[in-house]
């Protein structure tokens, strides 16, 4: 799962300008989820029509088919692979299928018990596709609704996590370009192969001067923030928001930090560069005009 360059650029623009970037992730989640809903409903129609005369559970037969991918089987049963992995310490295809079938049967029975105990409510979900329609009874409708809820949660978790990982390096490169840091002081190709894909480093005047940078797009006061940067032995910490406690912890540990959500918060990067003795020039110019030019270099 990857963020497009366009979305990444919009996130970086909002971060550098001290604005809330979260609407970009929410919009992406909405778009991916709605597309999934449409595709899922098409599969439901096809499966239901194919099994008009089948007396067994058509949903289980078609949507928990062992031929499907592990991800699809888990989601269709109302689980996700991460939950299965936590439960069984494994997420092999066999484990996923076993856990999914077991959970689906439990879910189906729970829905039946609910309906029997509250017979006053009835739901019929009608899906129309190219002039053909299928009706789902209350049992089937609740299973479909539950599956969609699980998928939405999975997309949400995945995209928020992906956002931080995908934004880290281009954000740091953008900051370097805003302050005219010479390329040799952030060119990641100077690093050993084992270090290039994991983190971003600012580079000093010698090969030994490698300053690991950590980017966290978390909310204010997140207790994991300082802990994470300490555990990874980072020298620079760039965050969307930082609490006063976070700042005191980082300063005490002599870890350079930047809080982007402050007014002109990105300008503190100049202090970071100065303290690390990395060459730079003070920012000047129109940030709205500069960012598109910088993105052409960063995302080439």
C-alpha cells in the first residue's frame, strides 16, 4: 500500500506551512474505502446470483473460498491478518483459513442469536447492478456490514502508518532544500547500503558525522514520541506536534527537534543545522513558489 506522490506532496506542503495534514489521509481512506465497497458489492451480487439454488451458506462458499488470498479471506470473515497473527503467532494461509472459518461460524451464530432475541427488527439490503438486483436478508446484511466495518478499520490503520513512512524522507529532503543544504550533506547514497532504506541521515563534514533523523506525525503529547527517538538513538526529531514535556525531554537528551505545527515551525530546522554544524542558508523567499520547484527535484 503506497501513497501517491501527489498526496505525499500535499501532506508535506501542509506540514511545512504548519497546517493540519490529516484531511489528506482521511480523504484517501474515504476514496479507497468507497472503491472497495463498490467492488465488494459487485462480488456479492455475482456470488448470490451464482448460488440462487444452493441451500448451503453461499457467502461462506464464495467469499471464504480457500482459492482467495489470505487478506480477502480474513476480511470477508470479519477479521484481519494482524489480529490472526496476534492470536495464533502466525499468519500462514492455513492458519488464516482456519481462524477465518471459525470466526465466521461464531459470528453467524451470534447474529442468529441476536435475531431470535430481538425479532422486532428486520433488515433487507438490496443491491442493484446493471438492471439485476439481489436482496440480502438480515443475517446476510449484518455479515456484509461487519465485513465493511473491518475493512474500513484495516484501511485506516494501514494508511496512517504508511503516511509516516512514506513522508519521512521527502519531508527531510524538502527541509534541506528550503535551507539550501548542499546535496552532499543529505545525499543518502553516501551511506552504506544497509542504512539507505531504513532512515534519513544528515551528513556532516566527515563520514563519521551521520545524524539519524526521526519523523513522527503524531498528535501532541504522544507518550511514545520521545521513547521512540531515544530507543533508536536518533539525533534529530521532526514532529507535527510536540508537548512541552516532549521538548524538555529531547532538549535534556541533546536531541535536536522541530515542531512543524508552530507558526513558521519549519524555520527551527535552521537551528538544528547550525547546532550540528551542517552548512545551510537562512530561508528566504515565497514558500508557495519554492515548494513546487523543490518537489520537482525531490520526486524526480
